[in-house]
DNA sequence: ATTGTTGTACGAATATCTTCGTAAACAAAT
DNA sequence: ATTTGTTTACGAAGATATTCGTACAACAAT
């Protein structure tokens, strides 16, 4: 399986693309520059490199190119999670889960969803025993 | 608050130190080289740099130095989680939790622990309403 | 004492990431 | 047609991370 390792800056860009969908460099840059301090050409260059690396696709049919994420959020999440669980949480996923639950408030709804999820997993485990 | 940003390789070393406790370069290297391919002096150099950065402490009283992690696993976990939730999971901790639960088998005990944790959090939320 | 082994220190090469200046293409406005 | 603003392309500098060769010190075994 192909190992994708986006850098920190690349993840920021992917994050925006995942949320907003296909975007121009200008759009990405405007959003990023709210929280970060970098020139326009920096963002441009990054996205060009990401295109070379095949992290992004782009449509060059008009003068202003439109970029799209070429890797799915899900897959990227899973990959980064796996590595993190492995190196930082000593291999224990539930350790990570509890740490995450502890320090971020989630709405009651979200907690309820997680609870249902737990139940489903436990049920599945019983069946496969 | 001081932002710590260990690199990938540094995290690997920290991971071993957190698990095994104080260790020599040789011990760390032997473990890492099971899954990674790097020379001994590379590991040594990395740990020396980490000591300069104050990521590691070391005892130089004997010829063979003994290194210890200078930052806690908990704090590092939290910091990395926060950033990850922010950039990769669009700010949703529960999104991360479900993704993590989905693709890693946890024992029934662990799941039970998480369930209790959930209950505690929900109770707390009610009280603070 | 000589040899072999294991360790640290140091410097430098290499690789990778990040940043930005500059030039050229293009379109809209004057 | 010239100016102005927006965009891409490119190259190169700067910053950071990774890798390893070499030298030297400590020590054990012969």
C-alpha cells in the first residue's frame, strides 16, 4: 500500500480542500493567511509541489487553476492515526480515545453517537467469538 | 505555554523511552533497528540533539550515558492530538474517536473502560448545565 | 603493552521543507 | 496601446532534519 506522508503545511492545505471542495490558490491562501503568515507565492509553490507529488489534482482549463485533493480525508486520517497510536500511544487505540475524549468537549449528541458505536463494536466482537 | 514539536524520528525515540524507561543509546538503537534501518551513530546524534533541545535528559556519570525523556508522554499526546484534530479531523474530536475505534481492535475490557469514561463525561456535562 | 570492542563527539554531506523574489502570460480598465 | 492587477512558472536561498564517516577516549581481553 502506498504510504502517503503529507507535511504539516500540506495537511493545512488538504484540510481546507476537504472542507471547501475544489478551490483556487487564491481561495486557499486567503483562508490560510487568517491563521498563518506566508506570502501568496509560498502557498502557490506548495500546491504546485503537492500536484507533482500527486497529493492534489488540478484543472488548468482556465487561466486560474482549480485544485482538488487527490487523497481522501478518511484514508489520510486512518494512516496518521495508525502511526500516532503506534509511536505515541504505545499501540493502544483506546488510550488515544480516552485522551481525546478527556480534553475536548463534545456535544451530547456526539457522545451518544460514540456510545452507539461502542455498542455496535461490542456486539460484533461477541458474534465473532 | 511552550510548544514542543518533536520530529518523526524523535518521536520514535521518545516512544521507546516512555515504554522502557531510562536507556542507553545502544538499547534504543537495538530496538529501533528492528523496524528501521539506520546506523548507530545516527541514533546517537539524534539523541544528542534531542538533549540539546531539552527533549531528553542524560546521566553522564558513567562512560555509557543513560538518557531519559524530559517531556511527559501525556503532554505530548495531548499536544499532537490537538493539532491532529484541528487540521485533519476538521476540529471534531468525536470524529477522531470513531475513526480510531473503527479500525483497531480493542479488548472488551478496554471498550468497557471507554464506556465508563463516556458516562462520567456525560454526567459532568449534566451537572454543569 | 597491544589489540579489539564499545562508546562519545564532531563535522559535514545529503535530503527535505519552506519561503520568496522575479519574470512572463494574460485580462481588464483607462 | 499602455497601465494595472492577477496569475502561473521557475529558481534559488534559507531552514530544518537525517545520515554517516572519522577521530578519539575508555576499557577489557589477550
